[in-house]
C-alpha cells in the first residue's frame, strides 16, 4: 500500500517520526512536505495529498497539523476525499471500515508520538467493509459532490 503524507510546520516533527515508522513497517511513502519547520499553510499540503489520492498514485493519505482540524477541513474540499481527525484508535479503524475514510488527520499538539503510531497502524490495517448501508451513505456524499463540486 502506498501512503502519501504531508504536514505544515505544526505537524512537521510528528510527520518525520511517522514517515520513519511507516518505512520501517514496510509501507511505500510519498512525503510531500513540509520539509522544514518554517511557517507554511496547511491547505497547500492538503491539496498535494488529495491530488496524489485522486490520481491513484497513493491509496491512503495522512495529514498532520497542530490540531488536525485545518488539514481535515481543507482536505474534505477535494472530490473523493474523505478525511477526518482521529485521536483514538477506534475512530481510526472504524472510519475506514464504515465510512471509507481515505485521509487520516492528526494534531501534533494533541497526540504523542507513540499514540500517533498506534492510530496510524489502526487506520492502515483497516479495510472498508462495503456493507449495503455504508455504500448507500457514501452514494449520498457522492451526490453532494456531483451537485456542488465543479469538475476540472
Ligand atoms: C498552525 O499554527 C496551526 O494553525 C495549524 O497547524 C493547524 O493547527 C490548523 O488547524
């Protein structure tokens, strides 16, 4: 599974830790930055992560900022992106299983490194269960995208 990961300055340090953890765990990782702790804007990284998922270059994304909120707000503006802040392992796997979450957002000021690794593991090991009611709900979200999101 190929993972795309990005972070602003608030998430930079935790991103470096998670990139190492993912590579050590055998995942292929695309690290789209930030590559320094210089102040940066989280929507830029949300866009780069969303693009890699939309093109199929990566199947799952991870975004990290100070709280996780900014990146999740920004990522959800992109068609086909289902992003959420998860600071517990239950939400991290249930969000994939039921809601086909494809971008996990973390707040580096909220969770410590070891909990973040466990959340990431729960997220990446989970698979969408595909039950009829889950697909019906996703179809309703896709209807909203069709109605409100402009195509290129
Ligand atoms: C940056 O200071 C901070 O606002 C950002 O990382 C994030 O927490 C936004 O949600």
